[in-house]
C-alpha cells in the first residue's frame, strides 16, 4: 500500500519542505545510530544487523531490477535515502505501507514500513513497496489505485499472488466485485481494500498479457492526462467501453486466466467482437490489509461451478 500527499499550497509546501528536510536529516541519522544499515537509497531498521543488511541489499537490487523491467532503465539515486522500518517475525502477516509527497513534478518524503516473516518480507512485501517507488518516480503524480496496487502485486511471490487470485473468485461470486466504471474513478482506497487489490491485480495481469508493460504504462500515462478512461481504453486496447473491457476480463478469469499471445496491433484488437454485457458488481464491506494477509483464505469453488448461480457477474 502507498500513501501520498498531492499538490501543496505555497504555505503548505514551505512547511512540508521544512518538515521533510528535518525528517531526512533526523530519521536516517536516528536509524543509523540505532544500528541501522545504510545503502545509497535506503536506511534500514530491522531486528538484527544481518536482517538490516539483507533488506538493504535486496531493496537496492529490487529498485534497480524493477525499474529496468518496467521502465527500461535504472532510476537515479534519490537526494535523500528512504527509511525502511522492518518488523520481522514468523507470526507476522505480510504487509507494508510506503508514503511520499508529490508536488510540482517532484516526489520526495519517502518512508517505508514493512512487516512479515523473513521470507515474505524479502520476496513479496519489499518488491511490492519498491514498485510503488518506481511508479512514483516515473509518473511523479498519483497513479490510479487499482493500477498501482495491481502492478505492485504482480511482483510478489507466487504464494501471495495465489491468495489474491483465490480471493478474487470469492469476491466475484459473492457480489463484492467493483464495477470498472467505479474502479477506474477511484482516487482513494475503499473501506474494504481487499477487492481492489485482488481485482486490480487481475486486471493488470490481463492487460499485461494483452500488450505488455510498456503499453500498460503508456495507457496509464494517457488516461491520467484527462481521466477519460473509456477513451484511453479504446485507444490502447481497442475496447469500445469500460463495460466491454470488464466483460472481456471476466471471460478471461472464467477460463482460468490463460496465457495470452501479445496483441499484434490495436486495429486487430478493435476488430474483435465484444462480449455481451453481464451483471453489475458491488463494493465490499470494511476490513484491513494487514488483517487479511495474516490468514490463508479457504479454497473457493472453481469458476466453472459458477454457472449454477444467477444474478451475478458470472451469469
């Protein structure tokens, strides 16, 4: 999860700059004094010196590798390091939060809090949170919640991704999905964030299957210009509407999320017949990200069993 602060007023910007400068000068120094580990872009606090070094080295490697994977190039070093506060214990559920500030084309004020077992911190939580920083550094403005969390979930360990896939089926079969017309307009996290995570990840994976990472970033960049997502969806994926995209995605989910050949070009995509409209979806009730990641969801019925149901997105 990531937390952002949008464009600031002049007075607020001055105050934020003073506070951010004080934080950057004080926080890394405090972490180092407490036995933290410093890398070019991070200062890590963790239960042991060995964990500090492991997390710091992994953070730098993920920052490099994920930037190349998504953007095609490394990121320059940040002016000030990002503090990472890590709580690592076998009983802790995997979760994290990264905060930063956007203002006038700049992004600063990084701070990351992560928790979980050593394995999940290193192979899921850390790459997830680092991907937030890669996207923030690239776009330098808020990214739609579904796309930001969706992309960040794609880099997690397969065990965590599988949880999201199983939860998605549960949400869709219980009418807790999110209509695309609503999901694309979201600027804040909903009360129940879990359907957004699961559905955002699934849609992101579907779009990546369709046209890859470069096209996905171009789609987001274009859509954020005017927030006319139906136009952007048609321009980049050939769908006539958000509902058409929703129905095609649902069809892909029903089929078991098969691997897809990359679309040859937009003209080919636009010529494909649209799927018939299906039922609407609803928002879920409130829960927390951390609590949801502490337990394995019970196995759900196969999507192929959904034909027995009526009045749902599966009909």
